[in-house]
């Protein structure tokens, strides 16, 4: 009885630790899903991906692609990584909430 319980608990722990998504990744996925809906009218796949990236994080998009946008069909892994790293950093350290004016 003890051994099956230990196996079940071990499996449960593995499933929870593997399937768990950290909050910053969840925020990124939600933002991307929202932007996919906004960019769905773009028919060109490259343009749609850039639209999604720009919508997801305009500041990260400008850091990675602002000076030189990708040409049609171009793949730039270094800038794609720069964009992803910027997103992770931004989601880990969100800007402080705006100050609420007092009613005095």
C-alpha cells in the first residue's frame, strides 16, 4: 500500500513540476493570444508575425527590430532571441502601477 502511494505521489509531483507555467510566461502567452486576434486580418505570415510581436510589446519590438525591420522571408535568430529575452525581462519586472490621485 505504501509503495503505490509513493509512486502516485511521485508521478503527481512530476506532472505538476513539468506542466507548471511561471507567471511571466503566462502573461506572454496571454498577450500573444490577444494580439493574434488583432492581427488575424494580415494574410502574409511574415507580416502577421511582426504584427503580433509589435502588438505584444512595442518597446521590445523597437529594441529588436526598430532600426532595421526584417525583409520578407528573412530570418534573424539573434534579433528573435533579443525580442524574447526582452519580453521575459519585461514580464519579470513589470512597470510599477500608475499612481492613483488622491481625492483630497
